C-alpha cells in the first residue's frame, strides 16, 4: 500500500535545465575563497555532498584553518542565487497539478525533498501553484547531508508518520534512486529529467515511468 509520496523537484515536478558546469565552478569558487584545496574536483564526478565532505575533512585534518560552518553557509547562499536564476526559466511538468490533486483526493500524503535551497525551491513551487498541494517541503536547509544520503527521506517519513513500506520516493535521477535505497524505501523514477530509462533501470529503481500520471495506477496497484 502506498500512503505517502516524497517528490524530488527539479526534473520531476518541473522541467529545469541544471547547468552542471556553473554548479561546479560556483562550488569551486566558494572553496577557494575560504582557502580550501579544490584540486580534488578536477576531472571528478563528485556529488555536492561528496565535495562538502572533502571540505570538512580538510578542516578536521588541520590542513585548512577555515570555519566549516561559514563555508557551508556561503556555499548555500551562492547556490541559492544560481538556483533562483534557473528557476525563473523553469516550467511545471504538463499535467502535474491534476496528478497531485487526484493523489490528495486518494488520501495520499505528499511532500517534497530537494537538494536545492528552501528559498528558491519554495519560490518555484509557489510560482506555479504547486506548493499548496504538499503537506510539507524539505530542502538542503533542513538537513545536514544531501541526497544521495538518506537523512532527508528518513526525516520526511517521520514527519508523515508512516513506515518505510508505505512510502515511495519519486525522482528523476540516479541520486534519487541511491537515496531511497539508503533509506530502505521503494523508488519510482520518471524519465522527464536527464537520465534515460536504461540508466535508471541499471541503477536499480523499482518502477520506471514516462509520465507522473502513471503514479495514479501505481498507488492503486500497490
């Protein structure tokens, strides 16, 4: 039985083109500004959480005298700025509002969990009249570790008051699959982001959908 759905935002609820190079260059700039060695990013495919972990290791080892929390706050602020720019050009996935209305009518609890900041994410959802459909939203401002770590999903399940077997995470990326797996819940992947059906299948997702309208059948059949 599915009684709760936790949604990613970018690429899942809205069509959004994330500029990966801008994301990486912004992160590297914030590292260098605080005196960190950012050379580990060269040619790597690290997640944002991986990069944050590396920065923390440099502080804990004493190789950098920077204040880690100040770095984290500065990085979040810089990322908020570029996310607001991206979000201004984002559009909702066609038909998503109707899907959310029908899910709520079926008494399914709904939440969002994104690696984006609260200010840009809530602004985006509110702009397209989507925020009203969710019981709550969680962002990087609400957790100490980003996806693919499971902290956000575990927190969302606690707020829903639901057991693992009743909750499904809905996302468009391999990071979403890994986070759900780490949290011990099922994951439904939609191919509206930048990952193909084959890539998501290979990552081990439980369900693959071409459209979020397929969630309605998933809820009915599970």
